[in-house]
C-alpha cells in the first residue's frame, strides 16, 4: 500500500508506485444494499397508486401535504417577482452561453454510397418525452435546469417534464422556477426523491411517463434511476458523488488550487477532491491554503467531511501526473500548469477539462457554456457528459436499387446461408431473381 501521512485536512501521498495506483483511484465506497428494498417498495407503490402514492411520500419525506402536484402559472409568476434582477441577468447570460455551445453540436447526416446502388445515411431524431430531476437537498440546483433543459429544447423534445421537491410550505424554490421559465420548461411537478423518479418512469394521473430521465440526486435517487432503467425507461448515465482532479506545478497559484478543491468538497460529504502535483513546495502551500480557506467557508462542515476522502499527491513529473489523472478518470479535470495546452493533448479520460489558472470548475458549473452533468466515479472511462446527442437517437436509413442488389445480393445470400438463417437468404434471393428477370 502507498504511504499515507495524516494531516489536519487532507491525506498526502508522496511518489506512489504504479502498482499502488489502483488503490489511489478507487473511490470511497458506500454500502447501498440497504437502499434496494426501500427504493423498490416506493417504486412499486408509485406504479400501482400513482398520484396518491406520490403525495403520501411527499408528506413522509418532504414533510408537506399537497393538494395538487403541478406548479401553476400563478406560482411561476410569483417566483419571477421574488428573484432579484442580478440573478435573473446571471441566469440569462448562462442560458445564452449554454445555448450557443449546444447549438454547435447539431448533427448533420450525410448520404454515403457504400457501393454501386447502395445508399446509407443517418437521421437525428429527438427523444419525444424526457424527464428532468432537480434536487432540493442542501442547495437549490437551479443551474442544472439550464444544463438539462437547454439541449432538450434545442434537440426538439416534444414534452419536457421537470420534477423537484417542494419546501414544507409546498413551494418550489423561486430560482428553480425562474431558471425553468428562462430555459423554456413549463411542466413542473412538486415531487422529490424516489417518488419523482418512479412517477416519471411509470406515469401517474398528473405526471406524464417519459422515455428518458436526466439529473443528479442522492443515493436513493441514483438507486431509483438504476432500478427503473432495467425495464422501464432510459437514464442519462450511472453516477456517483461529484469529484475534481487538479494538476499543479510550481507555477500554479496555490490560492486558486485550494479554492478549486474546496469548491468541489462543498458539494457533499461524499465528494472527492484530488490534487496531483510535481512540486513539494506547491503541495505544502496548497495544504495550508485549504486549511485557511476552509476555516471561513459557510459549508465547512460538509467540505471538511469530503476532504476526509480527498488526496494531495506528489509525483515525479507531468507525464506521470497525466497518466495518474487518466487512470483516475475524473468528472472535472483542472490543468492549472504553465504548459496546460500541451498537457491537454494528453487527456484521455475526463468528463470536462478546465485549462489555465482562470478556468475554475465554477465557470463550467454555471456559465461558460459546457454542460456540467458529467460522468463520475470513474465512468469517464466509458461515458461522456450530457450533450445534444443525449436527447436524440440516430436512425439509420438505406436504399437499394437494382444495381445495389447486384452489388451485395450474392454476399448477403452466402452470409445468411452460412448462419443457417434461410428466411434471410430467401428474402434476398427473391429480389435477385426479380432483378435478373428484368
């Protein structure tokens, strides 16, 4: 095992051997086996009893009695009056940048003549009905509405359903409603947790069934999403606690690096922040900065618990730093070195990458334009973050003329016969005979 040195705030690892990397990149594990029966019980109740079950769980878990689940237009208007103008302006700026970036992702299919008489192409078609889940938890994540709804609107999804938990007065946070209005979402329901996921997966009297569910949440929400994805609905991606990896050298700003680590740590007690550096001096400076900034952080209790899962790692050189980062496959990767551009070419596994001293994770979380819904827990090895394609399907088309039958007909017959799929063979043989008879 690698050598750990306990400090007040974070764990330090110096010059780990490559054989020790598996231990380093392994995320903190949470035992969710106990959740399964609870989640399945709630989902089954929602499937059978619809709105009544949703209201019952809202009373049990969110401590609110609801007569109706859908947010009214009057509530939307009221929320707009409650949100101050500076936040409205910030939301509109963020929405504009997110819209610009995701519009650039539009797919343009091209017809390809694979051989004489055979033409193939793809068409991008929006998923008709999508559901967005926005947590209420420790912070109202209104920014996530912009991230999830904006590409859904651009893609052309016909129906967009948003579920979010209300407060104990039965109200949805006004900033969430304001962000929804700016993004163009007008079907919003007061439902949180597992009951919201079940409602969107199965449909109730009030909440429409959707074909794909997007959005973050706690371990119960994640377990519910994975459960419904087995048979009933698609989900955006598997997900775990949020994380960041910062690559630093002796030119990095320790104040910035520490701030980036803490901005991740304040997400939740199960978040993880990692710094990989080539400089012992930078490691020591960042450690002190983290302690100093943590002391005055309003969410320091949450952040300090997350830092128990977090690491400061000293490596020999930047090639090793990038290799370790690629093994870790972070949700967020910040390359805060003087040669960030050359190092960026070495990135293989990451959700979203931030380059240079001024590209903090917060920029991508809110307003640069890229999407902040990203793969966590090492899933960046195989998954990308939410983008325009997340809301679309690619349907393939092909057209064969008589010349096309002559080009590939015999090959199809031979392959089908050798797979002993004689009806497949016959479907082509009949066409070959028709073409030959003309």
